[in-house]
C-alpha cells in the first residue's frame, strides 16, 4: 500500500535512502491512515504483533457508496 501511494504521488517522502522504507510507512500513516481512522472514522486499525490490519467501518462503506 505504501509503495503504491508513493508511486501514485499520493504521499511524498523526503528521506535518505537508508531509511526510505521506514519514512514511506510513516508518511502513509500520518497522511492517510491516521485521518481515515481518527478524524473520519472510516477505518479501524488492529495491531497484531508487528503488523497492522485495516478494516473498513460502516461509516467507510457508506462514504464509499456515496462517492461511487
């Protein structure tokens, strides 16, 4: 998801090459994941070990139906 967001120029990363991957995920979290979760309540994030699983909420489903 982070690579696709960067490729589509949805997020920008200004980091050195050695920590580019970590900066990419931080940018994705700050600019996309956090607002969708905290401000809009369109997703829920569940942390399992080192991974985070993202689930769309009913509010997110309703918004997607409205926009499509």
